[in-house]
């Protein structure tokens, strides 16, 4: 791992109580730390400049608040200029343990992944420390993310403790990624488009007196909308624009059969409510397309799960 140049990016916003503690615990394998003050009203960046004695630390200041995603992208672009092999993104609020960084970058170093992210749902014991509302919210978001990204083996999609190879990071179109709370989920979607391999790394989230700015009830409708849009984009890109496969034919056939059968059944049900009883043939005419369509859609789902990227394609070239 010593042959790899690791750079850490840390967006900072209203984290004066925790940022210095987080910086002090970042391990030596990280050669450079880029703190991005996202126009913080508490002057977190100035605090770091004044109090941190770590020579690895560089502070950038945004002229306006860009959100966690926007600040991360600013940091990513600055990190790429230093010619890293791996870029790590860690928050400044103390909920991520810097000592987990070696384990986080390990799948990339070992050539098993292009992108690694933390997963707080690996242990039932750890889940007991997580607020119930977060468990429910993240479970719902995880399911939506599986559909929109195609990473069916990945959970905890909003986890912001991530590591990415510089090759994969350069391949991404950073200007296209959502800037605020949907950042991590949209990043996964963009990774799926370039067929990057993603690995989950079990970590423990720390919950003390930190307060998250993310309120599930305020963003859930935006997340649902964005996931739906990304799902449609992914299906088009992967199964129609890039190449055609069995899914390209089974998906429209399944949709037409399933919903066509439902429409026929509703039509006969309306007719029967007026006194005209449906015949056995009419019932079968509606039931069979529904069954066929359902089977085709299940087949599409199975093929999509099997199509999750498995081969690392953006290797750093290190041995």
C-alpha cells in the first residue's frame, strides 16, 4: 500500500467542534489532505488553518455554498492535480472513523474494485447505535438505489465515506453529478454508466452529539424523483444505446403483456358490473398476459442483477 499515493478530500461546513479531531486521526498512508470550506458561516476553514499543525493539510474556500456534493467535487478536482492513485472522501463531522481508511482503500489497492464505500448496515450490533429513523430511511433509499444504479449487492448508498481510483475519477464527468444531498447516490449511478466495480466495506458509524443536516422527510420526494430518472437513463444507456441484449426485448414485451392484461381485465370487469358476465375465455385473455408479463419482468430483473459490473477496468497500473 506504500506504493500508492492516497489523497483525502474533506468537505467542511459547521463542523468546528469535530474537524480538528478528525484531522488529527487521519493515518500516515494519506499523503495529502484537502479541506474544502463550503462557505461555512462558522469559518471552519480558518479554524483549520489556524489550529492544525499537520503539514499535509491544505484548505480551499468556496465563494458560495455548493452543498456537500459541490464541495466534494471541488476537492476531487484539486486532488487530481496532485496526481494521486486513490482519492478518499471523508466528512468532517466526526461520524466517520479515519482509522478505517486503510480498510476502505484496500479493495482498490488489491485490484478488486474501482470504488469502495462504507457500509454501516453490516452488523446488527452496530445498527443498534443508529437512530431508528435513519435505519428506515436508508433501507428505503438502498432499495431505490439498487434499481437506479444496478449495483444490487450494494447497500447504504448515501454513505459518504468513499475511496475511488484516480483512473475511475478521471473517467467520470464530475460536472454532471448532483451537488447536494443526492451526491453519493448520483455518483453511484455515474459509476454504473462507466461500468466501474464497486465494493462495500463494513464500517462503524459513530453517533454522539453530532447533528446531521440531512432530514429524510425533506429530501425523500426529491430522492424518489432522481432515482426514477436515473433508473430510466440507466436502462436506456445499458440495454439500448450501448448494446442490445435479451433484456432489450424482454423488458418492453413484459411491460406490454403485464399492463395490457390488466387493462383487458379492467375492461371486462367494467362490462360485467353492468350485467354482462365475463366468459372463461375472456378471463383467460386477461390473466395469461399478466402471468406472461410478470414472468418476463422477473427474468429482466434476474438478468439485470447478473449484469452488475464484476471486472475492474480502471486499474492504477500499480503492482
